[in-house]
């Protein structure tokens, strides 16, 4: 799938999810997972047995998936559904999974009710990992399909030619908006603390881009503060996983690290020329995940930057 097609996938998937509920949503999820993972086993209700508290299983990595996609949001029903599915899965399929995945169609992400229940569940069951599978993950998985499969699943064809897209990575839009506001108010210290400088040199950025990225690091704490205040404890992890996958794909297509970074900026902003402020905000986000080691290569521990590099970056 080409870059411009991936830009189009985002709004197409979100539009699709907004119209899917209950059994329709579950069938869509089953179809996507069967295309992506050969070891995925869809679980459907069967007579008096029901579904034995699972809507799907992946055999190799031992994940159990529980779908929830009501037409109307009801906090108490979400809590009841989550608690019931988890308890049933532990009782009926406890030896079949190591990770419990809550699959939902809420385009806003998981709310405080689900995040609270997930936190309680992690404390009560430390031997089990918990994940959330929402819009960001649907988009990520869809982008890795062959174009004909994606078109069949979405029920529409991509345009025959590349189109200009200004669609931002929707899940990062609130963060971009906050950075635009907070950067204007921020008074960062004079001394900049970039990520390990050997990582900047090790990845071979040009001097101009390297110096530009060091300047962005003064605003990186704003990104961490943003994620700390969010209700969804999985939001940061979902974004990190998406960036990691996109970096792996881009780095296979482009050898020049400057070009890889540019492509990652397009991943955030779309391929329409952004404003200067939006451009800087996107770089701040990328440097946050650069420092978290989600993107670009990590040098060996004994690797040291050159003396002239230290002077330039310092």
C-alpha cells in the first residue's frame, strides 16, 4: 500500500467503524484478523455453548479477543461486559491465553470506565497482559493489507491516482493542538537535554537536521505531560506501536535517514504542506518517540560520538 493510500485509509476506517455495531462489528473484526494473521481463530456463538467468553483467539501468541461495540454508550453496561468477559475467559479458557485484548469501536478511545477496569484487572491478575484494540489499531492493521483485500473489506475502491491529502493522524490531533498552545506558553531552560547524542549521530542525520532536532527536544516534556494526564492508559502505547511499525516500513523503502524522518512527518501531518507551527509540533512528537527508542536505531552501548559531533550538538 502506497503512502497516499495509507493517508486515505485513516478516514475510511474511522467512517467504517462509526457505522458498525454488535454482530456487524464483530464480523468486520474477524475478517480483518483472518486476513492479517493465519493463526487467528474467529469464535462465534454456537447454541447453548455460546462463545465461551471469547470473540477470537490467536494461537501462536496466545491472545484472547473480546469485542464490544454497542450502538449507545452505557458506562455501567461497559463495566458489566468487561467484568463478565474477563471472568468467563479465565474460567472457561484460562489455559488458552496469556493476553486479554478488549476490542472496541469508540473513535474517541477508551473512556475512564474501561481504563479503570483495565487497571483493576492488571492488579488482580498480574500474570495476564492486557491490551486495547481500537481505531488506531484497526488503521494500523488495515494499512498492512494488500490493496485489493483492504478495498474488499472497506467496501470501496481507492482512487486510481494519487491525491493530495491534508488528513492528520487523527489520534495525534489533540496532542498537536495542545502543543500549539503549550509551546507558546513554555519557557524551557537554556540548556537542552536531547536524547543520547550518540543516537543522533549513529543514525546518520545531516548536520542541519540534527541541529534542528536538538532544538525540538526542549519541548519534549510537554508530550510526556500530555500522556500523563490522559484517561486512556494505553493511548501512548498504541501511538508508540504505530510509530514503530511505520518506521520499520519506511526504513525498508528509504536509506537516507533524513528522508525517513521526513516520511514520518508526513505520517503525522499528511502530504499537504503544513503551517510552520504544525511542522515544529510534529517534530516535537517524533523526538519524543525517538527518545523513547520507538523509532530509529539504538547504538551499541560502547559506541561513542565523535569529538566534532559533540561540539556541534552541544
